[in-house]
C-alpha cells in the first residue's frame, strides 16, 4: 500500500504528515450537474421555487461545504482556504443545473476534496430546495477537472 498515502506501512488508515512539504499555491476545479424536468428547471430560473433563490442558496451552501470538508472527510486536513467560487448554470439541454467549483489555498496540501465537496453540497442543496415538486432528480458527473500546485504539479481532466 505504499502508493496509497492515507495508509501506513501496516495498512492502517492515518492522516498524512504534510509538515515537511513546502507551502505552495494550490488550485482545484470540480464539476457536476443535477438533472431535472424542464418544469422544475423553469421554477428555478423564473424564481418561483417556494423556498426562495435556489441557485443563490446553493452557491452559499457550496462555499460552506468547501470550508467544512475537513469536518466531513475524516483524513482531510483543515486548510486556510483563500478562495471558493461556484458557478451554477441552468442548462435547458440537460435539463438541469451545471455546477463548477474553484477552490484555492496557499498550503502544504491540495484542495481537490474541497472543490468536490463544494459541488456535491451545492447539488444537494438544489435538490433540497425543489424536492417538493420533483423527487427523482439525478445528481451526477461529479469529478475533478483541474488541479495545480504541490509535488504532483498540474492535472487536467478533459
């Protein structure tokens, strides 16, 4: 298990020691989407959802999700996040909402999990906000699309 850094030589899970790693600028971008009916999407885009501004609240939830990642994922380090930005774009062709999260820090470990958590939290919030009118929405496509910084450098996922 030498290649899996969250396990020690005995195969036991542990938090990776990053104390000897240099502080570098780190960025991660993740994406995902939530599919729904055209009627549900219209409720969102026309501002007719009973619970309020679905995309605005989901954006704030995604930011909060990124900030709380270390509380949710047991072996993640708490990080001094310097930027979280979420784009929630209605897409009639889906139909649904496409979500992109960008997270930055200057630190000793990356922010991939924070970007993925931001997208997941935003998508779950969209679901929560309109589940009264549609329960069979589908959250999918959550993936890391970009990361930069640290020893492993740049990664781009087409």
